[in-house]
C-alpha cells in the first residue's frame, strides 16, 4: 500500500512538472506588477519629427501637441515607409497607434492618411 502511494505521488509530481511549461507557453503573462497596456489611437496633423530623439509630435483636436516615441520596430505606413520620410510633410494628417508605457506614448504604428482626391 505504501509503495502504491509513493508511486502515485511521484507520478503526480512528474505530471505537474511536465504540464507547467506547456501551460505557460499557451498564454504569455504580463510582466510582474504591470498589466498589459491597451493600444490606443490618435489622429492629427504632423508638427515635427525629431529623428535624433526618435520622437514624433502631432497636434491634437484641442490644439495641444502630443508626443510619441518610436523605435525601429514601429510600423510606418507611408510611401517612404520610414519616419524620417515624414519629416518633410509638416501638416500631413497622421493616425498613430500607441501604448502608454511609464509615462511615455510608445508608437506601434504610424500611418500617413492621404487626403481624399475629388
């Protein structure tokens, strides 16, 4: 009887240890202590691009400037496909998808919105 309990206990421990890594791969967890940031969108005319600081500034509907940090991984949807290509397009309408992270707005996608042709 004791041998059966011992074998059952070992089998239970092995099954538990094997299933933990498989479970954790199914659903990645947010970093400890922080909830995953929801993605937001913002639209407005381009004010400026600071390529050295990797920051793009867009004017909001309330006429206040909104700044967004970008990285090499930020998706850019424009003819040039680069943020630097937007620097000469001051006033162009942009749609920016971003996440708030530690007090900064991290752009995940920057889209040049073409004006409708009549």
